[in-house]
């Protein structure tokens, strides 16, 4: 069952609840992709940044697990992870792994920006915190950042994983 077909839930007749569930499912899908992507990063990153990659991996796993609970609380069935995801570019070395980590965080920021917009007060605070963490990690991986991470204008460069415009199974 997808986020759009959570029939029989207490949110069926509440469009704002449906939007929130859809945004939470998108964040869950993005976290699934990030966990997969950080597995790739961890396998390629240089030793001095491996601890940073492990911390991000652990953080995304924890957030993924929390989002599963939120989806259930909203009356939906949590979206399962794909068996594999298509990487946005080849990752043959540590430099490419750092670029991938920054890309993952940028895409997460965009998804969490959507959740900030769609969520209720509590969810909005949690999504804003997740957006901030993704933006900070992106800056650390890339060495620089953008003024307003997660804005729609950036989505033209690459659709966020888990968004309606992102291909299934793509990071």
C-alpha cells in the first residue's frame, strides 16, 4: 500500500493529514535511499572521514526507524526500502564518495523542506531539525553550502529521492 492509498485510515477525509502522510512517506523513502547511499560512501571514503560517514549512516538509520513509526501513527503502511538504488554518478573513490554524501544530504534537505510545509506543529519542528542537520552535513561533505537548502529552485537540478518526481529506485 502506498501513501496515497491508505484507505480506511483516520486520515481519509482530512486532506492536510493526507498531505502530511505523503510528505512523511517521502521522507521515509529518502532516508531509505540515504542509508543505502551511505553504505556506498562508507565503502569508498578515506579513513579520516569514515567516522563522519558512520555517524551519518547511524543517524539516518535512526531517523528512518522513527519515520516508520510516524507513518504507522498517521494510519499508513511504511514504505519499504528498495533492494537497490541507482547512484546519480559513479563512485570509484573517496572524492566521489564525499560528493555522493553531499548529494544525499541535499536531497534529504529538499524532502524535509516539503515536510516542514505539510506537517503539523510537532512534525514541522522535527522536519526543520532534520533539514538543518542535512544542510550542515552537506556543508561538511562539500566544504560549502547554499543559502536556503531544500528550496524548490534546487529541485530542478535533481529531484529529491522519494519525491513524486524522483524515479523509483534512484538516489
